[in-house]
C-alpha cells in the first residue's frame, strides 16, 4: 500500500472522528488504527491523536485539535484593550503573566508609550517567575509520561512557592491580569524581594533534585536519547520556537536577539542550546533554562530602580491606527501578537501567534516511524498546552 | 454613556481632577536616582534603534532588487518591522525568494486580515450589537493599514531571518468573491496548519494544499467566524455592557 | 442490594451506607483547561491533599468512578465526548462543575465555539465558581457534595423520579 493512500485513509478516519462522536480503534489486515484522546492523561487535556500502526510502529499520526478552541481572535475584536489582557491570560495557563506582556507591548508600541524602568524591571521579573512556574510542571510531567510518578508531586509542591510569590504581587495564583498599558497595576508589596529570593533558592534546589532524580536515570535516558530527533532545518521550516528550537542546536532567543520592552540586556545570562534535537535535549534545555531564569531574577531583584510604575496614559484608551507585531520568548516558545488598530476602543484584528500551535504542527512529521510508547514521550518533550494550540 | 450610573462618572471625574492637580509635586519629588537610571536606559536603547532602522532599509533594498516589479508597496515602521505587499499570483515566489535569498528560514505565522469595517467598539454606546446600525457601518469604504490594499481580504505572513535578525511581513490582496492563493507548503512545510486555520476562519482557499479540512471547528459548523460579517449571536441576545470600569488608576488618589 | 431497590431501607442502614459512600469516592477528573491545573494541584499536590477527605483520584476508567469533576471550558466540539463519558459512569453518579467556564461559559460567554455551561449536557450537583477557583474552593465543593450524599435517601433513585438538581 502506498504512502499517499494511507494518509488519505487516515485523513478520512480523522474527519469522521473529528466531532468526537466516533471512536476509532479499527483493526484491519493492513494494520491498526489507534485512538488517543481526546481525554487521555498523556495529552495534557484534550488533544486527540489518531495513529495508524503497523505492529508497534506508527505509520502515520494525525493530531486532531479544536476541543479547546475558544475563539480568542474573534473575542478580542469585541473587547476593549484593557479587557483583552483578561482573555489572553488564559491562553497558556501555566505561565499566564507571560501572555499579557506581548499584547501590552504591542499596544504600547502603537500608542508610543513606554513603561517606566521600574515597571519594566518588575515585568521582567514576573515574566521569568511565570516561566519557572510553567517549566517546573513540565519537568515533573515529562517524568510521569516516562513512567516515574514521584517527580510530578515534587513539581506541584515546589511550584506553589513560585505561585505564592506571583500571588503576593498580583493577587492571582495564575491569571494575574496585572499588566496595564503604560505600566503595572501595582507596586511590589513590602518584603517581597527577600521572600522571592527564598523561593528562588527552593527552585534551584528543585532543579538539582530533578537533575539527580530524572536526568541521570538509566530508564529515562533509554526512553529519550535519540528519540524524536528534529534536525535544525526542519525545526525552522515548521516554525518551532523556544526550547524546542534551541534543543535542535539553533542559538536563537528572542530575549537576547529581538528583545522588546523587557530588560534582559541589563542582566548577565546565557542562552542554552543542545546539538542533539531529541527528547532528551529538549528536557535538558528546559532544565537549564529554569536555572537560568532563577539567575536572571536574582540579578534583577538587586537592581530594581525606584520610580513610578505607570506612565501617563489617557483614562479611556484609544489606540492610534497602525499595525504592530511584538513577540516575546514565552515559556513555550515565541508568542506574538499582531495588533491592527483603527483608532477605536477595541482592536480591529488581533492575530495570536502561539508557540504550541507551531510546535505541534511538526507532530505528523516527527511521529512517523516511531514506536507507540514513544508517541507519549515525544509529545511530552515537545511540551504543549492545549489552550496555546487551540486558542 | 447612559449605561454608566451618574455617581460613578462623577467619582471618576473627581479622581481624575485630583490626580491632575497632584501631578506636579509627585514629579518633582521623585528621587534623582530614578532619573539617572532612566537616562542610562534611554542611552542604551538609542543605538540599536538607529541600527535596526538602517538594517530594515538595507533589507528592503535587497528585496526590491530581487523582486523587481512584483513588489507593489512597502512600509517600514522605525524599529518595529518591515512590511511588503505583493500580488497573490506572486505569493509563493515571494516566499521562495525570501527563504533562499534572504535566509528567512524561520516560518513564523500566516493569517488573513478582513478589512471590512467593523461596527464594534467604536463608541461607548452599547446598542451596536443589537442595532441595525451595524449593517450601515459595513457599507462604509474600507481603510487599509500599512502598505495599502485593494480588496477586502489580505493574506499576511511573517518569516524571520535568524542570521540577519529581521522579520519580514508579506501581504497579498485576495479576490473578494473567490479568495485563493497558492499554498506555501512546498516552501515552508509549517504553513500546513496555518493555512487550514485561515481556510476555516476566513474561507480562503489554498491551491495545492493536500488536506484543507477544518482544524478547530466541528465538521458541521457553518460560516467563517473571523470574517467581520459573522455575528456573535450571544451578543445580539445580550449586548455588551460597555465601559463600566471606573476604578481609580494606580497613582490616582480616591 | 434488593433492599435499596425495593425502597424499604431502614434509616440506620441508609445512614451507614451513605457514610461509607461519602468517604470512599473515586473521582474521575475531566481536566479541560486552566482549571485542570488547579484541580491537579488539589489532587496531586501534597499541600492540598484531597485524600484526607476520602476522595481517591486517578481511577482507571469512568466505569469505576463515583463522581466527575468537569474543570474547564466545554466546547461544542467536546460536548459529545463529555456526555458520553458521563453516560459510561455507573449510577449513583455526581458531577462537580469547576470554574466559570464549566458553570456558564465564563469569559467566553459570547464565543462562537463554547458551550455556555456544562449543565446543558449533563446534570450538575455542585458548582464551584471562580476563574480558576483555588484548590481550596474545589475541596469545599467536594465537602458540599459529601454532605449531599450523606443526606440522600438512596432508595430515591430507584423510585422513578429523577433527583432534581438545584
């Protein structure tokens, strides 16, 4: 049977199954069709994978999404600019603060407003804290997908310390809605800086713990080394970003190379890359990034400038006509907002470039000719969040 | 405005006046340390602004040399980006050129903009969602953004060159009644899902795309939700409450 | 359990049975969106520790579960699957709707693809408000559900009239 007809067949089955009314686990002479999801522990929510198997080998795999499609791009057209941040918080729900920042920066670019230095500093600190809160769960979850249950409990335990710090500033555990056009809603509470240092110490300990517990583990290495290898040119053509791209050996980080509005240029830090491009490399890069985030925050905490946290902006925000695209290096990868304004109270059009959508679009490519258990570990190492795919 | 209670408006007005009157003292009272840090940050930012601007000009020159007549118009927003517009017939060739000649190997995203005037969000009035006024606004002339335009739908994609450190936004006009363009998959395989999404949300057809099924919505969904004339039915039943947030901004005293 | 079906359950026995049901509940977690993380924090994190309430997370299938926590946005595409999983659960079964999205659509009240409330497809016993609710709020929802089970007349379910959900 030729490849095209198999993919045609798969497309047919997938279209039948797309509305979740049909369950497909068909066994024929030519092989077996396996259905994962939409409710499956390995899919972080509601992703569905339909795979055509030949024995234990995946011949073709087709992710089906849309089970979490909430229509952000349409809803932003009927919300005012300050209301939009409430919505976009919920795109990548593990690192919510990081979602607000690119939108706010795009609006600020159009309004030609710049946040005061203190606000930029606090933004960067919270941005990195939400990176830790996000990636921390990845480190635990990846081990769960391989079969080790303990790390995820550690991750949930230690993540609370970071969430506490975010909550003390913003009032929300993970949907802060704290960013405003022109600055921030509030200043830091008293004693926060010292407490954050304590939380950071815990997080670096957590990283060490993960390194000992997971990274050196023989089973973990056997399940991830050389599995799901993505060469750098394929990664670029599919638009992979963030740690997935850096794990394929490409030394590119928006924080360093195309930084807008945040103060990464004031810090001494390093972009981590790994040449292998396999699941192990992606885990390794994320682990190093969590450490690096602790380092960045630690340096920024010592140098927060004094001053106001809010620039002068009008009471009712009308953004002048124009178009702007701002991307930031979010925990999952490049997240960008293309904002088209016509001078109204609401954006005319907002295109949300979310990292997981592009990161997942490589799945049909990378899941070809792997074994069934590797589907799980590869998906876990690509690290997606459903809200970020489906929007 | 009628939706906002009178006393809330008064309170907001009072807060604003108070803030304005107290503006000057707070500015003077700010410590000198802060102004110092502000200037150093500004100086540090100054040089890259110039550099990137020149870079964009230089890249645009290379593009116009390479594309020749195919480049319809362009726009450079200083320190913010580079926009070019081509015809939809040259869509794939432009992408090919950018990838091969300008090393734009990173495929960022692809989408569509529907330039039909939207009735929503222009005023503080709340009736638009239920009012027949919505239909009248849709008849108004279209205003395009950067690089101009001719038709209602505009295809837009962004590709990025890591070696040059610049992203290029490419736009192309699409036919009003039969919007279609060549698929970018042979150039950027990652365009696959983006094109499926654009097809589903705007009804744009991509020729030579292997598999233009719905990506998000159920198979029996009718309409293209991101088109401006697609109504959000919940809002027709229960209109937008309008601006009701009159809480004082940070820095403003109650 | 012929006694239950016949509707002639003696009161003390009902109480005993209810108490044992109340403190050994398998929960099927239907994590859909942001709330799933808070649910995960409530169920998997040592800080909140749901097992002290007698709730056991992570059953192998909905067929072994006593109650369902729908946490997150239910979309029109997902709705048939939610309904189907609920149908697979054995009676008596309960549903906790966690978060604004599952309660009423939440911030997506005007979206074209979101089901405005999971109660449109399955009956809900306890609504937990919040966006997302804190883990403590979910724990309180579970306690409320347990109270409801404690005061339930088990035979009621077999008398033909469905239990009305407030």
